[in-house]
C-alpha cells in the first residue's frame, strides 16, 4: 500500500452542515440545510439544474460564504476559513489542466508553489501517478491524453496534497454517453483505492445511482432524501424523489375513487382510513405486470421498442396514462389493449398534501 493512500485514508474527515442558509439577494437558494457526511463516504448531491447543488458544494469548499449556520470538516468549524485552509480539493468539469505543462508538472504544481523541493516533489508525483495509473504518461501534455487519462490527471492533482475531502462538480457532464460510462467506472474504482471523503455534484441520476454510497437529493435547496441508492429507488421518501429517480419515471396515480376497480387494483383497501383523493399511488413502469387474465384492461397508445425492452404508453379507463416497461417482446407488434396488474408489494403510497411517503 502506498503511504500517500494511507495518509489520505487516515485524514479522511466527515463533513457536517448545520442550519445552513444561503440567498442571493431575494433568491433563497438554500432555505435550511442539515446533513452529516461520514469520513470516507462517497456522497452524490443530485437534483435538477438550479436546485443549489453547486452552491452547497462551494460553501463546503469556501468559494461561497454561508449566510447562517456552520460547516464542520472533522472537528474543525471551517465556515470562516479561507478555501486553502479547509483541506478540500476540487475537480472541475473541464478539469482545468495547464495545457503547456506535462502530466508530471500538472500533478506537482501545487507542491511547487508551496515550495516543496524538487526531489521530494518528484517522489510524490511518482506515487500519485501510480495511484491513478499514469506512470507511463508523466512526460506527456494534456493534449496527448485521452479523456479518461485527463480525468485521472485532474484527480491526481487533487489528491497530491492529501486532502481530507475531494469535491467534484459535474466532472463528466461534457462527455458523450460511452465515455461517461467508462469514466464512471474509473471514478468508482479510484474511490475504492483512494478512500477520501468525496462529494460529487450531478444532475444525472445514473451517475448518482452508480457512484454514491449515499445520495443527497435536493429540490429547490430543500433536502428531499439522503439515503443509499437502493433505498432511494425502493423507498422514495417523497413524491419528488419518486418522480426524479428511475427511467422512465414512476407512474403516479391521483384521484382514485373509493371502491372502484382501480382502487382495488391499487390495493388501497390495504391502507385503512384511506380516502382516494388524499393519496397518490405510485408504481414503476418495470414493476407493472402484463397478464393474460385478471388485472385491468388498458388501451395501448404507443409502443417504443428499445431493443432490450419496450416502453408502452397505456391509458386507463379514467384517462390517466401509464408507462409500462417490459423486457419481453409482445406477441403482437401493436395490440390495441393489454391486461396489466400491479403487484401489491411494488406499490408506493404518498400523502397528496405533504408529498411524503406513507
Ligand atoms: N453567484 C451567484 N449570484 C446570484 N445567483 C446565483 C449565483 N450562483 C448561483 N445562483 C443562483 O442560485 C441558484 C442555485 O444555483 P446552483 O447552486 O449553481 O445550482 P445547481 O448547481 O444545482 O444547478 C440558481 O437559481 C442560480 O441562478
Ligand atoms: Mg451546478
């Protein structure tokens, strides 16, 4: 094991945000945020564009001030410290490599400006290069590297200072789908090896689901859920999360009248005291079963064949549309109707007023 990696693991610190508030003028971006991130954890901040992800990360890094509340990294309160005193290293979207410097000089630059002598610096750079598998590329310029290698230089440059926290702001969002996939796998493997506390901002649910130990889902600066990818998918805490995670999105059924067939098919009798118009029932497209008898008949409006599976737009008697995703080819290319069933254990229920899971 490398000494550098041992140091990073030993220095990894938890991060605690307590009562954080942030506005720009009259625009309240973060109304009130309380979260605790564990040392060594990989946390993804996920949410739609403009929900306050970068603002949250920048407050941790010290690039933005907080209006109120405190930020602890390990035992230290850092909200009044300069960015360079906080022990965070950032990896940006464009990697911001110095184009005229070699890989070795890019990685070692921060050590140079801190006045570390050349011998020590070169040893450190060599160690980092090994961690990010760039030993054979040290003399190249960034323009002579692949996208994946550039990402590794950016990470190498971030870890060379043995930060206690690594921060990533949408580092993959400029890349095409195939490269994103490769980079996700690389990042995940690097995290396993490096073990630094990592906070990663994205609006891409696939990145969040595949990289995170836990996902922080933000909606207009409000924390909707902070949980493992599995729990976020299996037990979304709110309607917002249910709708945001999963593709195609979860079907959400409103206004279910008591004792109608739809009421029964949604198994609402199981929730005592339930009155249909106070409840939203949810079911994921991949959990709807296509049955030959029983179930409900639905009209088929449209079928998208994606090769590995089909996404069917179906219409209930009440007019509501449902997405049904099925791995099996249908016998008929485009049947007019289908029979579908909702397995009881796959249904989700939310309170319509609060949006909270029941
Ligand atoms: N420096 C700034 N000045 C004024 N408004 C800002 C500034 N930075 C961000 N905002 C606003 O704060 C909100 C959240 O921005 P941001 O955190 O960048 O969102 P995200 O990263 O989730 O897309 C947006 O409405 C944005 O317009
Ligand atoms: Mg952003």
